[in-house]
């Protein structure tokens, strides 16, 4: 199963991709996590990416396309994968097609902008890729990752002004992908719920018809 997960920033893609990854035993590839790891490591890629991310913009297509190509051709992806955060623009989707990568389904998580803005202020993340929310998905010990024990932090791009910019970027550059994949008969839409478990149930129901 080769799956694309799309949705506005903070719609819950990371959380749901974790659930799908556990259930199906396929890796989730999150371009945002890869870019943040590069920033932390201080690589040239990280330095370039940081200026775009902190400004609520997309990192240039060539950069993320290169990253994705490297991952998708690795052995870990041979039984399937979940793309979380890629493609995020029409040129990225076209590049994926040009690589000859088969996509089985595109799941769009729908959450209204007002809710996103509220959610983002409570988001806490870990360098291992895990993410939490102080109200909706708290870690067992406050401020500490359940998975790896590291200290949780607030992403710099979760500042309210940047969230607004990211939403604008999403509507302008990423949302057109819904029509792109609907035209290929691949799009399935799920409304994000207040409770993570409710969303997960709807996600699994929606994907069931693609896994037979
Ligand atoms: P969210 O979905 O919550 O916005 P991500 O971790 O997926 O968070 O992405 C964080 C930032 O990383 C984005 O705002 C963007 O700047 C950059 N980014 C991630 N994936 C891509 C991509 N496919 N193309 C361009 N930029 C990307
Ligand atoms: Zn962790």
C-alpha cells in the first residue's frame, strides 16, 4: 500500500500516519521531520530549509523532491509507505508521477482553519518524530516523550503568526492537489474529529476499501 496523507498544517497527519504505520507495518516518511532533523544537524540542507520553514513557506520543490526520491528507492519502502507532507504542490505531485511511483490512495484530513489555529498552540513535539497535544494527546509525563524519553518542545513555526502564513500557503499551493488526485480516482476525504481515536476509526474505515 502506497499512501499519501494530506491536510492542513496541524490537521493531524503525523498522528494518523503513526497509527497507519503501526497497523500496516509500513514506514511513514514525513518531509517536515526530515527537514527538522537536517536543521538540528546543521547541514547545508538544514540551513536552506530553515529560512523557508520559519517564514511559513514551502521549501523549494527541487530540495524536497530530491529527499523523497532517496527515501522511496530505499529497501524500507519496498512493501509500501505513507507519505506525510509530500507532495505539497502540483510540481511535487508531477515529480512523483515522473519517478514512476505507484500511488494507491490519497487521504485528505479536513479540519477548519479556526480549529487548526486553536490546536497548534497546544502542540508539543519530539526530535524522534512523535507529537503530542497538551489537551488532546498528552504525553504520560508532562514535557517528556513517551517513546524515547527526550524533552518535548514547541516548534518555532507553530507561533501564531507563522501558523496563519502556513495556512495561506496550504490553501494556495497544497489544496489544489485534492482536485489533481480526485481526477485520478485516488482521493478519499476524512473529517478530523475532536478525539484522535475517532479520527483514526474513520481513517481506517476510509482506507479499508483500498486494502482488499
Ligand atoms: P505541518 O504539516 O504541521 O505544517 P510539517 O512538519 O509537515 O508540518 O512541515 C513543516 C514545514 O516544513 C512546512 O511548513 C514547510 O515549510 C516544510 N515542508 C515540509 N514538507 C514539505 C514539502 N513537501 N515541500 C515543501 N516544504 C515542505
Ligand atoms: Zn521522542
